[in-house]
C-alpha cells in the first residue's frame, strides 16, 4: 500500500515597511506582513496502478500576521549593534510568539571584525502536517461518514534559541577569511505520538524520506534537538579575471523524541566542503572573445538512514533510527563557455558537465523481495549540457 498526496493553495498578502534614520548613527526599521491563505490537501491510498481509494480532501482558510521592529545603532567607527523583536500570529493553530534578537559587532582595526548574535526563532509547521492525521480515533463506526477531524490543527510553533560567534579577517585587499561557531537549541519540535516505535518521525527529519503527509499519525510538540558546528570560508580574487571561493564545516545535529535517547538527525553527515574556481581568458585585445572556465567541487558526509531488521530486512529497525549512513558525497562540475561581444549584442555557447568523473553517489537503498538483496539507487551521474545564450 502506498500513500500519494498533493497540496495546493493561494495566498493574499499586504506587506508594509517603514524605515527612518535618526540622527547619523541610528536607524529604525518596522514592518508588517498580513496574509490570508487558502490551502487544500488531497491524498489517497493505492494498492495498485488502477486500484485507488481517495480518502482525504481537506481545505482550510486562515490568516497569518507577522511584524518586526529593529533598531540599528553605531557607536563610533568600531562598535555597532542591532536589537529587535519579531512577532508571529498563526490563526489556524491559534499560536503566537514574540522573539527577541540582537547582534553586536566590534572592529578592533580595519582588517578584523568580531560579532556575536543571539535570537529566538519560531516557525509554523508545513501545511501538510496540520492536515495530516486520521479522520477518526474513537467509536469511528458510530460517527457520520462525513466526519473528518483535524487532530493536528492545533500544533504549536516549533522554536529555537540560536547563538553564533563570527570572526572576519581581511587577509589582503583581495582575500577575505570568515569563521563562525554556532549552537542551536530546538524545542516544541513536532513528533508522532499515535504509534509506538515511530522514532524517526520528527520535524527535524522532514524531507529526508520524501513523505509530506502522515495519514495515521497524530503529532505533539514534545520533541527536542540541537545542532552545533564551526564553518570557515575564504574568498578572493587575483586580478579581474580569476576568483576563488572555498568553505568547509564540521557539525553535529541530533534530535530527541519524548523520553527516547538523543539520535542523529537524517541530515547529520558531520561535514561538508565546497571549492569554486572561476577563470576568464581574453582571446582578443579588444575583449571581443572571452573563454570562461569554472569548476565546482562539492563533498559532504553521507545522509543517514534507518537500517533494516536482521531477520526481516524488508522492515526498518526503528529502534536504531538513523544509525546507518550512506557513502560520503563527492561531485565535480566543469563549465566551459566561449563569449563573443559585438557592438549591439553578445552571444555565448557553453558546455556544462555535471558530475565530471561520474561519481556514484547513493540516493537510497531498498530491499527487493524478488532478488532477496538490497538495491541501491544513485543520484545524478555524468551529464553534459550545451547552452546557447544571446544578450542584447
């Protein structure tokens, strides 16, 4: 049995912003966003290509109001601060919040900057989560067939407290080094409470399996989580025609469902890095012909998944949620472009090669009862693309 679902909607919004400079060193910003939303979710359960039962067709109309006020001040040339508050009111769940945030920045000299930021952040749940859940829980045979209760409609906002410490150094006039250490603490996280053993269903894992609708789950806001890490980046240019950007990070992200122990989130790959290099060659003294070469190298720790039970490999072992990990991700892209400039227009033909070395990056594994073995599905392989562009 497979669940299919889709959601669609409309949004009507009024966005108002106010910006006022006070003297030379102070600035006040305020804003208000008023939204009216109409959302629909249609879902069905399928046992075969033609055997389809449409069991859910849910519609909601609601408002969402957001407002902020922010004060920015400079205290001389070296010290500056931003202090603000952000508010949110979600009429569907009748949830609201007011969140303080601030950032303070200090420049000991013209080459360095040190800043510290703190903020409380809240977010609504995906609309498909508000519209998830069974139609009935108790005495379902006695209730009218048309009854359809939204048990997840009153979910609270998911919230977090976020801390970051940033350092910035101008290594040279053309190169900038940045480093950041951060810590984020999550609470009010959505988790499943209807079925026992569903340790993987947490809003911190949403998107890992592609599921957007849970027809058998009722959720609560009892989940927690945390993430922490460091990130370093370097960007710069040599002359006008060569640029480089490199970044890398180490991190750890975990979640906790109710009284269960802390577990890895589905996205806890532990590290990632990126390298972008771009070079232009002038083939003509008047810059009429330009050869453009750029490459991008990306690497990351593999996504996590829940391993199968030893004796029943077609069933996930929920008690070992996200203990297993796919192979680390690696990919190299190369782009070659030839541009010709004329007086009134220019045109470019380029070859964009995705996954130049045809790295086999795992997408997911699935047990096949027919073969009695696991089948591995891979992400994008070697793919050359040709583009032609005319600019007037």
